[in-house]
């Protein structure tokens, strides 16, 4: 099984990429022999069917990137250093790892726990498993994703990465909590630093205009993908879209319900809306940024020849 797939539009590719890092269901036999819980429980940690929610966005020029392996096997929305050393026997490089809050909770790049907190493994894994999974899944995914995004940026002078996820409803995790208190969508902006504010407002306005309850950053501010690939000052924009699973699926049976088609149509409509409005918006933003950079450079170096330096401001790095 390939670690990922890429779907390109048949014509008119724009700078928008919909990524689904957690919808994969691939569970290798090698992995299944290592786990000590019912394998049917493992996919409850996945963002199931998000890949299907975004499948039609290439009709409007967007690109789709899909991970094929389940996140409980390898979570590519983590740093390669977010590894729990306690999962491995006779480890020789524990100091290389980052004991982040996600790792401490059991949800690093290799999950130690299932969605309900149950331990996945009865025994520690060999150290060789680290490089095996990183080389088979993690590194190929990020090499391909980075190459794709750089290509879009080179072609369009900008890109917008929409990292698409789904969150369990309160009804599923905490049945005693009222469903009405939970948003339908949380837009993660890394607290305002991964994407231009006007783009965030436009996307939020699109979804609220179609009746969804939208919130920002809490508790999903954006994971590794949003943090790594978002750099709006360089025309590299990234957002995390976290949809409430109750909108489109039965969380107990893991099957779509009658709301699935409506949400799929809504997501496809977002691609159409962005295709119509984003390119012009980005051109204006790029011109503003270049003008600001040029003014700052001339202020710092007043003796420089503006004609000689003009090319620098119109070359995207």
C-alpha cells in the first residue's frame, strides 16, 4: 500500500490544497500482530470519511492529498521527534525525542493509547520499529506534501493548505454534555499566525452563512502541518478545519448518516467559493507585502539603486 495519494484537477489547478492526514484506514499485518486490543476499536481514532468529504474539490481547481495509513499506526500530523521512549525496549536514543503534551497523553507520532485511553500494546516494541514506520510512512508523506506545496507556491506565488480533520462529538465522548454547546467546526489558525486573517474570516463566513456554528483554535489550534506549512508573510497559508463527526456519521457504527451528502456538498462548495475569490485576494496581499518589503529595504539601505533591486521584490523564494 502506498502511504498517500494525490488527486489533481483535470484543468485549471489553483493554489489550494485539501489535505486529509487522519482518514486513512491502513493497518499493516505487522502492526496488528503487535497490538493487544480488539482491532475493530483502532479506527475510532481516525477521522473516517474526511477523504470522501473532500473528494470532489478538484472539480474547482483544488488538489487533494490523502494519507492511507491509520493515524494510530503513524500520525503524520506530529513532529518526527514526538515519540514516547517508554514504548520501546533497549532504546539507545531517548534524548532525541520530544516529550510533548500529546506524547504524554499517549498520542504521539505512534499512539500508545486508543481513543478511549486504553493501552494498545501489551509489550514494548523493538527500537527498529521507529525507523521502519518513519521511513515507510512519515517521511514519504512529508516529502511529497512539501514538494506539492512548493510547486503550488512557485506556480501561483501563494498556497492555501486546508488540513481537514474531524472531532468526536460530546455526545459520543461525554454523553452527559449537551450537544448544543459544541461547535460544528473549529478553525485552527495557530492562534492567528498560520494564515492571513482575511482568508480565515472568509472561510468562517462561508460556513456560518450555511448554518454551521464556527469557533476558533480551542481546543484545536492546529497541529504539526498547520504550524510547519503556514507562513503567511511568504504567501504560505495553512488552516486546520475540524468538523464535528455528528454532522456526517454515526460515531458508534462508523457509518455515514443522512447528513454526509450535505456536508460533502458544503465542502465542495467551499472549494468553488475559494476558487472564485482567493486568487484575486492573494494577488492584492502579495502586492502589499512586496511594497512593504521594498519600503523597509529602501529605508534600511537608502543608497541602493531601486531599479537594480526591483527583481528581488518580485521573486518568490
